[in-house]
């Protein structure tokens, strides 16, 4: 059993920055691939960025390349998403997920646990 709690969302102007945090409770946090997803109203949940259990490899969606950075601190059981140069199209609810099988963790259906989400709104 893993519990995830996201924080750090808010309202920012285009070009601004936010840092999201996802705090995990449970055993063997470092065994999980961690991913960030986002969902806008009426749209499918989409993969944003992910990181392997050790933090050695990261993956990202083309839409956020060069703007977002994922990181994790296994000693603190926390994963982060640093978001820079934000655009209005980045608006949505951002979810943190934990995925035990790292072979397919860029797909939402592969995730075993989800947080409640945190709202990010970017104004133009």
C-alpha cells in the first residue's frame, strides 16, 4: 500500500514557474517508477514526465521538453516536478503516480497508485 499526496499547484502567469511535490507514504518507495500526469477538462490524462526508482533515468513528453524537470529524493520519499516557462496549455490537474513495473510506466493504466491531484492554472 502506497499513499501519495501532491502539493504546490496554483495560479501563475504565462512564463512563470511552479514546483510540484509528491510525498509518498509506504514501504519500498525506491522500488517504484514515479510519474507525473496531467488532465484538462474533457481530455484524456496524459503523461508528462517520469523517473526510475533510482533516479538514474527520466522520460518526458515532447510538449514539456526543455521546460519541466522531474527529480526524486528517496531519503524523503518525495518526487518533484519543476515547471518553468509555463504556458496556458499547461493548465490542468496534475497527478502523481507510482508504477511498480517500469517496462510500461509511460502509460496511465500501468500505475498502481495515484495521488488526489493538484490544480495548475496558467493565465495569459
